[in-house]
C-alpha cells in the first residue's frame, strides 16, 4: 500500500512539475503563418461586417438577407472607408510604439500616440483620448468615474496584438493589456481585451475551440459580470447545440441591459464589451472552426457587427494559419497588403513582419528559445486577473431632454437620484476647427468643474459632463457656456440620471397609473 501511495505521489509530482514548466516546439514558419493569419483574419472580418455595423440593434440579421463579399472589397474600403478600420489602426498604433521604443515602452508612450493621432475615435477610446489630452493619465483615463464608456468594447477590439505577440503566454498578454487596456477601459471593458488576447494565445497551443474559450475565461474573475455572461453562453451552447438563435435570445433576455454607456442606456444600441464578447463566443462555438459559418453567425448577431467578425476572423486566422484561410475570403487581400492603413505608416505586410519579430522577443524574454528553424515556447497556465467593477451601485432611472436657456448660454435640469450624465454634441464634423467651448458646471449651486468642450471632432469630449458621486436626493444641474459662438453650437442635449437601487420599470408604471 505504501509503495502504491509513493508511486501515486511521484506521478503527481512529475505531472505538476510538467504542468508548471511545460514547453511547446513550433517551427518559425508555422509561427509566422499563424501570426499572419491573425492579422489577415481581422482585416477580412471587419471588412465583411462593415455594412451591418449597428444597423441591427437588439435584433439579428435574418437568414434571408445575403451578406456581401466579393473581390476588391478590402482594397476599396482601405482606400475609401478608412474609419471602418478603427480597431486595426488602434492595434497598429500600439505595435508601432513597441517597435519604436521596445517591449518596455512606458504607458505614456502608448497613451500619447493614440491621443495625438489624426484618426477618428468613439466611446471609451475617445473619452480616454480626451482625458489624456487634459492631463488625466492612465490608468485613471479609463477609470469609470472619469470615463462613462469604461465598459464599452474598445480595448476588446484592439487587444488582438497582445495575444499575437504572446503565443501560448496568456499571462504575458494580460500584463500588456493591464498597461494599455486601462488607458481607455476598466472592469468588464478591460476584461474583454484580456479575454480576447488570451484566446489568441491559446490558438498556438490547441485547435480545440472549446479549450481555447475555456482557458481564456480562466483569466477573468468569476464574480465579474463578464465571466458570468460568457459562462452562460458556453452553457447555452450545450443546451441548444444546433440553434445559435436560442443562445442569442438568452443573451438578450439576461444581459442586454446597458447601464454604463450613455448612448446605450434605455436604447437597443449595445456596445457593452460582455454582450459583444458573447456574440463572439456564439460565433466561435456554433461556427466550429468553419471560417464562413463563424463569420456569418457572428455578424448576424448584430450590434457591433464589424468588430465582432474581426475578432473571430483573427482568432480563426491564427488557429488555421494564413495559408489555410479559405481562398474565397482572401479575395483581394494580396492587392491590399502593401497599402498603409490610413493615419498610419504601416501596412499588413509590415505588421506581419513586425508582429512576428515581437513574438520572438517575447518568447525569449519569457524563458523560451529561438533557433534557426524552430522556437521553444515556455507555456503559461492562465492566472486570473484582479477584480474590477464599473458603475457599481448605479441604476438608470430616466433619460430626459434638456432645453437651452438664456439664448443658448445655459443648460439646466432637476432630478431626484444620485449620479447623472449630460449628453450632447459639441463637435463640428464639417471643419477642423480649434474652437473650444469654455463652460462651468454647477451642481446644487456649487461650481464643481470647468469642462472644456472642443468643437473639433478628433478632440471632442464624448459627453458634456457627468458626476456619479452625489448623495441620493433632489439635485439641480446647470452648465454655463462662457464663450457663446455664432458659428458653433452644442446640440442634441439630454440627461440620464441614476439612483442607488435597482428600478423596476413595471412597478414604477403601475404606481404612476394609480396616481
């Protein structure tokens, strides 16, 4: 008996030691092919989904609607529809910083590179850019009290680079993401990037989609809504293995209630990271490594219907490798690979080579080795990242229009609750002006902020102002414009306000009816 137990102990010790220090060997050619496939797959996916981006909010694209794909589509979009590739040019911005300043480049290098770039940005990226330009550095630039879009999809759609440069090393990808992802996101918004980056790393270890997803999910704290949402999708796939639409309906029923992004509160629009990541996982599970089926299902889930196919296209491209991406999907790709993405000096051919170079550096830095023809990678077991939660204790009550007073120099509204967000559009999209509205924000008669509201679309503040830290009660909010303009204006103003307990809309309606 003792001999048997000793044998078990020795076996267990050997297995545990192997698990802690296992390595994989992969040829340089295969490594490069997989990295190349990841970048090509992203480009194919975002181009494919582009025409449907946020045209199907709160609904899916019906089977009868044919989704377009043809030769020349990639090149045409790269030349004439540059804004489509926001997830790619953000990726490339970070890759370029690593190339210029090395693997230990400080976070400010990444933050300043995208904050001062000439490309258009939205949601958490734009809010993070504004914060950086106004002295709020990372990670506070992505923190939810400074960024109403902290849970939006932004880092999720631009984290691909972290996984491709960290093959089989999910913890390394997460460390990169901790630095860069917090420039614009926090909580579930950051977890989206950690999760996607980790899925990429696992494509160098396994070709099993279920394994890739489940290993990546180990990176995410179980108490987070992001984890719970993705775990639900995995379980719903087991329950409805042949019907992705049943899983889609289950996602909508349980998770499609955005409380953070002001554009999505009380609207079918949903750019929340966990919901769109749920569509990514839906496409991967039901697509079962079929490139066409995976892209189709993911796009048909709706909402961010270009970025989500970009994510699955990149993951599948890395899993299959560039050479095994079906020829149908590589139509026009060769003709596009030397075109620099607009606002950058980098093409696909450039990033194929640079990303491969960075991967070799990361492999060596983390205990692996690089030989003439092969690399030895010291693999990493996923380690759960720290727990973060955005918009904790905030529950939306209402969205109300806000009227101008005093010849458009003054906005004011009253509400009962805790936090608020004042939405509005200060940007003039027809000009490249330097004009900035200078304002003062008063809450309950006290000056609490002097927001600067640029009329330039690249430097605009995504929301006019907000405050999530007010005590529950009746509040008066007033925004005064100090330098009114005859040429520029602030339009489409509305307020969202919150309270500190969940609101049951049906009960509220019943109470109003009784009154």
